[in-house]
């Protein structure tokens, strides 16, 4: 007789083994479902890239119509070079000016100290 006057139908060890088997089976089902979800997600990401390319082509088509074909004459990317930096002579002149400014500031500082 059991704790509450009733004898269990199956021994506890057998019940634990049965539950463990059911849990493993459910884990396999869940694992398979997760894998399917991941595959669907990656497939939809690939579809998204195709949709993005199609949308970009449609935008280009509309812009071509709006600009009456002028957009088609424009280069696909800018190949112009950046403008040259200031010539070395201009930099030297600014260095001389800055040296003069520094000397002027130092003389003012000396006048303030005295």
C-alpha cells in the first residue's frame, strides 16, 4: 500500500524513464522546428536582397522618366579627383604671419608683466 492508501500503477523509476523519453522526443521536435524557422529566415533574407534590387531598378526607371533621360547620361559614379592642397608658398607666407603674430603677442605679454 502506498503513502495515501493507494499503490502506484508503475514503479517511480519506470515513470521517470517514460517522462525522460517523452521530454527527449519533444526536444527533438522543438529542435527541428527551430531549424526550420532559421532556414525560413535565411531564405526570406535572400528574397529581401532580390526585392531591394528590384526596388532600386524601379527607382532608377522613375528617375530616368522624370529627368527626361538626363539621368542616363550621368556617370554611375564620380571619378573627379579632389582639388590640390594649397601650394607650399602660401603655407610659408602663413607661417611667417603666424610667427609675427606670436612675436606681437609675446611683446604684449611682456608689457603686461612689467
